[in-house]
C-alpha cells in the first residue's frame, strides 16, 4: 500500500527499497478517499442489515396472514360442516349437538373458537314459544349437564334468537340463553347469513361470557334450516355461531424471528378494525421496520377480511457486527455479503414456497379455475351479443339509409324489414334478460296441467305434421306459482330444439308429474341451488340425434349452438334455464347420442287455490282521448313515444326528467295519465314520481316504462311495480296506445 502510494506521488520515478523503510505520508486526498470508502462500506453494511430485517418482517407478516386465513377458513368450514350434519339429522338434542361438535373437531388439530352455539330464530314467536321448546328439551339439558335455561338480557320485545345449545361445556354458563336479537351487530350478521345462505362475519362485539370491559371480539355465523328436536317438536331455522377473539385466532402463532415485534390489524365487518399485538412483551424502544403494510383482503365465501400489519425491530448487539466488520474489510467482505444475501434470499423463497403449500393451495387453484371459466363464458356472451346486434343494426341502418333514396312504393318493404330486425333485437334482449334472471315475470297460481294442454294445442300448430306430439299429466298434478307466458315460451324453445334435433321428423313427448326433492339429492347436483321440497316436473323428450358429454357441458352457455349461425342464436336453452331459476326451480338435461334428449323443467309446487276470473273491458279501436304527461330523459325515445300517442288522439306533454314533471304537477297542471321512465337524470326518479302522484293525485293512473325490470329495485323502490302497469322497452306502438287507453278508461 505504501509502495503504491509512493509511486503515484513521484510520477514515473522508480520505486526503491527505501520507499519501504520510509513510506510517504498519505495525502489529504487519500484520507478523504479512505474516509469516504469507510463511510460507504459502513452505510452499505447498515443498509444490508436494515434490508434483511425488513425482509424478515415481511416474511413474519405473510406467515401471520396465512395463519389468519387458515384459522378463518377452518372455523367457517367447521360451521358449514356442522350445519350440514344438523340439517340431515333425524333429531337434535344437546347430546347430539355435543357429538357433532366433537366429530367436526377431530378433523382439525387446532381450535380457534371460544364456543360454538346453536341459535334458532323466532321471527313471529314469543317467549312462550321459546319456553315450550326448552321445556321439551329439559330432560336432554339435564342429561348433558346444561345450566337452567333462561333468556338474557331480559326480553322486552324485538328480535328473538336465544342460544339453546353451546359447546364446549365450559362455555355454556355464559352463552346458553343469550338473546342474539338483543345485539344489533349479532342480529344483523345472523340476518345476512339466513338471507344469503352463506357464512357471514359480525361487527366487533364483546362475547357474552366476557366482562363488558373486555376487548372487542367478533362472530362467524352460518345458517341452518329447521330440524326436529324430538317427537312433535322442532327447532326453527336459525344460525350456528362461533365466538372468536383476535388472540384465539393467533393462539398457535410461533414467531419466526423473536427479535421482530409484529402488530396486525384485522378489519371486522363494518366496525372499527381490531388490533392484535402478537408480541405482548415488545420493547418500548423498538425501531419501526414496516408501518401499516396492507395485504390483499382474505376472501372467503360470504365475507372478506382486510388485513394489515406493522413490524418493529428490537436492536441486538449482533446487529452492529456487520457495520463494524465493514470498516476493516474490503472486497472479501463485499463478496461474503453478496453470498449471504443470496443465501437469505434462497431461504426466504424456500419459506414462501413452504407457506404456499398449506391448505389454501387447493382453494387458490379452484378459484383460479372458476375465474377462468367465468371469463371464458363472459367472453362468449359479449362476442355473441356484439355479433347478433351488429347484424341487427346493419339491417336497420341499411334499410333506413335506403329509404332516403327510394321511391314511396318501395318504402313499405324497407320499413317492414327494419321493424322486423328491431323486433329480433327486442326478442334477443328478452332472452338475455331471461338467462340473467332479470325478466319481468308476473307469476300466478297456475294449473300446470291445464297450461300444458293449452301449450300442446299451440305446439301442434307450430310443429310440422311429421312430428308426433303426445302430452300427458299425472293425476292430481300440483299447481305452481309461475308466469304462464314464460312457461309457454320455455316449452316452445325446448320443442323447437327437439324439432331441429329430430330433423323435422320423429316423436316428441311432454310429460308432467309431481316430484319431491330431498336433502340427499343436493350432493349429486351441487350447483342447482334447489331447496328441498315439492316440485312440478315437466319433461320434454325427443328421439333425435342426442348430445355427447362435451356438448352437454356447454348446452346452457349463452350463444353456444351446434346449428349454423343463421339457424339459431344459442340463447334458447340459456333463456329456459334463466326462467326456471328466476321462478325458483331449475332445468336438467339428459341425453344419449343416437337415442335422444330429455329436458326436465322443475318448478316449485303450491297448493291449488280458487281463482276468480276478471274480465276487463278492452280499449277498443276508438281514438284515444285525454291528456298525458310523459317523463323520459332519452330525448329520441321520448319524441317517438309522444308522436305515437299524439297520432292516436292523445294530448301529450313531454318532459325530460322527474323533477320537471313534479314541478308541472305542483304548479297546478293536471293530466289524465302519467307515463314515466324508471331511471332518469335528476333527483326525482320514476318510482319517486309515482309515489308522489299516489299521495297527491290519487285519481291519476300511472304507467312505468323500463329498460329492464329490476331498475326499480336497484334504486330501492321495487314494490312500486306491484301497484302500477309496467312496460318493457322497446314498447310496440299498439301496446303503448292500448295500455294508455286502458289506464285512462280504468281511472275513477
């Protein structure tokens, strides 16, 4: 070192042995460079230590994230398993509940819940109903060692959801008898679970077995159906709830790095986040490493949980070794540091791979597959809609453009072609709404046997004579609450598919029978979402070419068809399935290549009722009279409807929003009829306007117009549909005029 320095200082002069004996003193530049070098090396070493600790903190956070996800998943799966066993049980007593609790506990080596309770819901009940049930269970209570049952807090009205069974035995004293309905967060979670049929999470609460000043906890709630508790008695439908504390979720947490203090934040429903310190013995002088690090929400069926974490480092003497060693080291130290970084990175990757192989791996794979299937189906739907509507728009635009340069004699044909294409677009929209379960159905108590006889007569006129059609119904066939037109359209779609499958020649059978669906049927068809009970089965069977397994798997996909693009839209079977599901049932397919296909419609059955037949006077062909207030924010649509009504003889005032219509009415203007769109710009929507007319102008009839029928429910006024006539866009001119005449003629 000294020899090199002497050589540099004296230019090209040769270096002699004296230079070793009398080295030159380093210059100021040398010392400055040395100081800079030491500073840089020290900074590098310090940053390295800091980086390592941050990586370890992140690994610690990810381990805690996985632990929380695994804990919530295991509790949710356990609740679901208990509910499934309870719903299939012949009876349910405290002893049975304890056995189910222990049986499901054997499936996991970890228990995170403080207690699991069975909580029936008495929506219209009283304490007398609760006392009657608990009195019937009294011998079983005593045999299982339960304390005396008493509802608490004292019941003074409101929701009634008492805990009637709880495990383990040590938690019963503070749980059995507690009224879930007395706690709004608990009751809200229970209602969500019963309405959605999935596990839900409550807002932060203090568990009933804890002191009021105890830290906040929360509940996981899963619905269960009615179950028998003994001869002549049954436990009403309700929920199974598991009480969880943040500490119990991390009860099996083992720190990977004992010098890192970890604090996690768990988002609980709509309440304030819960903060859990996983290192209660943390040092006050710890140095923050990562603050408020946010991770992806833990998504589970029915709820999601936001997760965040912060980490702090407790300094150790060993943390000073790298910076001190860096001062005296050089290239060798840098090489060792690089090697160490590589080793640590490999260790971190190995740890991440080990964590990724936990139980959530299978769920992640399944979610990825389901997401891909949904995206594929969405792509086919979008492509099919774009293709069909582009064809329709091409016909409409082409004919309208031709009309500008066509003689009057040729215009009727062009107008007819344009209208025909527009009607095809309207029909395609109805099929899409049926597939998406958004059709505007008007269900009635329908005699299915009579409806099938009428449908058979209609089908004989539609199908060629070369197809032999037979129809039969079981004696005393149950009735169903269903839209008659929707059922007839479904049968027509299935019959036309059968006609095409048979090549216009063959045998077609329509058979109706009563069918009971039990809980044992659900595992065979897990995606049907059928509630066990009574159903009317309508089977349409042909002896056509049949379908193979690959075609069967995609038969209900929108726009999937085996026909030529000019022979079918691929929306027949999807619209049938959408109608059935919107009606509370489903549609099943069975087929064998070369033998034929059977499509089975299942509709919920009801008891037959006596129905009165009301005959309304027709509007007739007379010219319309009266004044109409028309509220439509789409100017082009409004002008067309106004001209149609004016040509029929009505006096029409067109406004562009509900606010303008309300201002006219409040200003003293009077009309014989209000026709309003449901969703418009401004503050006053169509249902709001209808409600104001009901209140202030009760003699004025109202007709609602909608782009699709669930717009009213989207803005919170779905009940208005039951009191007023609803027309779906596009509205044919004849129907619009007829409904206007009918509404004005029916007005008092």
